[in-house]
């Protein structure tokens, strides 16, 4: 089973490299994990930071990027 790594890139340019990784069956499964992780990050960060950007970069064990999941949250000053 191949290893996949999930690096987190924050708005300020900070990169947290995943050095542990996870064994998964295929790239699609790794991208699904990245999507679920992104949702979790959004839930945690949105209440504390009204504006932020985060990207999860998925790498396979040879170091090649297989995809990204990203989100941008911004506060609107417009009232309905």
C-alpha cells in the first residue's frame, strides 16, 4: 500500500510538512482524506479567524504532488 503525506500551507506562507504519512489504497482515497481534513480545519479556524486561507497539498511517497484541497474564508462587511 502506498504512503501519502498531507502538507498544510497557511495564508502567511507557513508550511507544515507531514513527516508521518498514511498508508492508503489509492490517490483518490488520499484526496478524500485531504477534503475531510480541510473541512475539519475550517470548522476549527473559522470561529477564531474571520479571514484565512489554507491549502492541503497531498504528496505520494516519492514526493510528487498528486493534488490539493484549499479554502479561503473572508468576512463580508455587507448586511443583508
